[in-house]
C-alpha cells in the first residue's frame, strides 16, 4: 500500500530523482524518460475516458490504465544481481490486447486510405494516445539498449498502439466517420 503524507520533498531540486530501489539517478536518465512517458500515456488514456465511450471500450481502457501503472512499477525498479527484473506484464496481457484488437476490428471495413487523426472527440483523443504510445515504446526500446527490460512490456506497448488505432476507428462510427487522407496537389507537381 502507498502512503503519502506530503507531496513535495525537495529531493529532486538538483535534477535527480529516486528509483524504486532507493538509488538516485538524473531526471534525464533513459529509465526516468521511459516510465515518465508511460505516466503521460496513462494520463492521455484517462483523458480519453472522459469522452463518450461504449461501456466495453471504457472497461478495456480502465484495465489498460492499471496495466500501464504496472509497467511504470516495472520500469522504476532497475534490475540487479540481488533483485532481477520484476516483470508484471506477461504474454497473457499481450494476448488480451490482441483479443481486443480482433474483437474491435470485426465491425470495421478494410482501410483503403490512410486516415487523419480526428472525427469524434473520442477518436481524436485515442489517436493522441496512440501517438504517445508509439513514442513511449521508443523510449522503452532505448532503455532496453542499455539495461534489461521485460520483453513482454515492449510487445505490450507495440500492441497497445494498434489497439488504440482500432478503437479510434470504432469511435468514428465503426470507421464511417474516419477522416481520410487526401494527398496534397503540391506533392504531385
């Protein structure tokens, strides 16, 4: 259980922050950037959930928010010889995301054009979440180049961006209200 009796500690005033194991690192550390991005993604998904959503989609996003917090918990604990990585995301989490993608995609027609972020507010925010998710995945991959990272976390983030794309289409009247990309005429000259 978490207990916070005060929010500011002044311990980060010199540009460092604490990890879950008590060690201090610069706030510019790839580990901090990675789990800070996960926190940002979680916030954007919270924003999505303030819009009008189908109950099923809202329930999926609620579960994803908890799983993103699990990922943040994973990433704030650097692996060591005494304490290997505390993997909280597994193949079953990835399989669940894939199942939701398949279910959400059933009612969508095949794409014949790229689509622009937009349409309904829900869809636009889901596209925002998708792009943040892509950036977060890159940050976690950069961390994985330097330190051990749960491989399933990387796969999960990759699948999550796909799910967010499909859900955006679902929120655009099952793709009927998608905003199709029309290449500019200046590109043709």
